[in-house]
């Protein structure tokens, strides 16, 4: 087969990965440090390590089918399947275990349309989706925690605890929207029964709260430029690996 895309041609990296060549090189270096490049038993890989990384990231970025990617990289469809299964989990974000004093986090849930109905459920967008609780650092806007995927009809208040995000955050100050009542998170003030309007200081607090919390929405918008988060065809743990991997790519894309 004729190879169309390769990591050795730097002009292909940005459109198919969302990273600059320098950022892509940092990603490859980080994966090598984790040992992701080490040979496994069996037949040797058709593609070099850099091309395999680009293939997985291109799959997440474009959401092309396996057959389409096979034509672009000059390999078979089964090779593409094996590469995605092998490297997808290795690209996952290493989630933060501890937070420095004074850190402020922001959490929100995002829905990922998922075709594997063993986990997904119909959600408010009327599509089968999974709910992912994503926690970012309010200062750096980097993703620090991604909870386990839950059915899309699970509300954020329950998903916060069931996904494991609550346990991972611990006592760190965390901001959330009004969909997290009773969780101990910092949420907007609400009018009490019979109260016509909030006091001025509460209105001002809500205004500043909204401006800060909007940062997590901006992160979601950037993450979903990797189009697999708009219609995930992966089965089993594939959707979780994709979200974790894209969180890692988002963090790298923030670096210069």
C-alpha cells in the first residue's frame, strides 16, 4: 500500500493530531519514558513508533473509520485495530494524586455520544451517551482528573461520587455549577423559598463564580475538537481511554 501520512513529514502532524511538531515530539518522548515503545512478543509492528502514535491521535482527532485510516497509513485494517488497542490506553492522562495548598479546581460533567450501549444510556440530548466528570485546575486550565464513565442519564450530582472524582479530589476546594447541590462543592447561591431576588453581594458572588467556572466549558470545547468525543465507536473501555488520552493531548497543547 502507498503511505499517505507519516510523522516524518512534519506538515501532517498539526492537522491530524492538533499538536505542533514540537508538542508531538514531547508526547512521543513521554511515551518512550513510560516504555510504550518497547517491543512486544509476536510479529513486529509494520509502522514505526512515531507513526503508530500519530495513527491513534489521528483517529481521535478525525474520527475516521479504521478502513480509512488503513488507506492513509498504508497498512491493513486489522493493524489499525491492534495499534489503537495497544497504544490507546498508554496515551491516557496520568491523573493527579495530590494538590498543592491553595489549589482551586473546577468540575463539570460532559456527555460523549457512545455507540456501545452496554454502558451508554439515552441522555438529555436524546442520544446514547456516557457521562464523564472532568476536573481541571482553575489556574492552569489543565485537566487533572477524569472520572470513570457512567450512563448518560446519570445526573452530575450522583456521577460526582460514583465516578470516583470525589475521592480523587479529596478536600481540595472545587467549584461546580448548580447541578451539584449537597455535595460540599462551591456552587452558586440560590434564592430561598419566598425570596424574590438575591442580595447584591450574592449576585456579585454568582457573577464571579460564573466567570471562573466558564473555564471548564472552554476546556470541553477544546477537547471536542478531537472528533471522537462527538461520536465514539469504540467499545468497552475504549471511550474512557479516549477521554483520558485527549485530556493528555489537551494539556500538551497548552504548552508552548
